[in-house]
């Protein structure tokens, strides 16, 4: 019952409280991004939601718009500034995703939304991670995050789908808060993985 009904109500209550609590932080980060990186402050990226249905996930912008002589954007590594790295490693860039929760596209807790191009690469078991709404934080994020390989991370996602309860969600939320404060299991670039899944899968 919680998985299919009360989880949504739980999310709505938390996101309303969350937006009130973090609104000063949202304003401060928005101003800093505008000063250091320019406009736009937010960016949207298409990600797979529940049942693999695409949606636009919002994040704070963390890279510049620098281009080469031909007008093409430079590689991500060249456009990610020290400020952007700090934004990612602190997970502050994820705060606008609260809007996705408010719109019913994401959950506070759930498997992290990955790239659309990965969908066709998942095994039937791995694809089950999309049976619930993706989350801002998740079971794998508080149990290793960037220290996990893709196989273990996807295994944890499916475990969450099969075992989620309100108590599990509450525990993950509190562990997330402590992990963010302590910067536990974080990647310097703010990513959960060193290599993309479509490259990793070639090594299986």
C-alpha cells in the first residue's frame, strides 16, 4: 500500500517542508551561479522516470558555456569549474529536483534517474529499477555511492524496489543528510561513477 499510494503523499509532505527549509539556500546558490557562471541558472536534462517514461529533470547549472572556434561546446571536464565541482560534491546542484518531486515525476527516495541511452542496455532484472519513481537520493547512494561498481549499484536499486517501506525511506533520508554533511562516498566531480554504463557494460 505504501509503495503505490502513501509514498506519494509522504513525498508531497516532505517536498513542501523541504522547499520551505531550503528556500534561502536556493536563493543564495542561484545568485552565486548567476555571478560565477552566468545564465541560465537551471538546466533540464531528459531522464527515464517510472516505467522508463522520459521527463525533464532539473538541476542547478554547474558548467560554463565555453565553446571552441567552431562554436561547439568544450568537453564537460573543460567546462566544469572549481565552483561547479564544489556544487556537485556538496549535492546542492540536486536541490531543483524538488520541483520534479512536486510534479510527481520523482520521489525523495528511489533509484537515481540515469541516462535515457542506458535503457536498452539493462537486463530485464536491472530494468525493474523503473517500477518506482526515481529519487533524489536512494538506497545505493547511502550504501557506497561512488565506491560501488555498476553491477552492485543496479542490484541495490532492484533490492530497494522489492523491499521499500516507509521506514526504509526514512532511514535513507537521515543517512543521506549525514553523508552529505560528512561528504561520505563522494566523487570530486560530483558523479556517482567514474565511467558511463555503456562503456562499463563492454567489460562485463
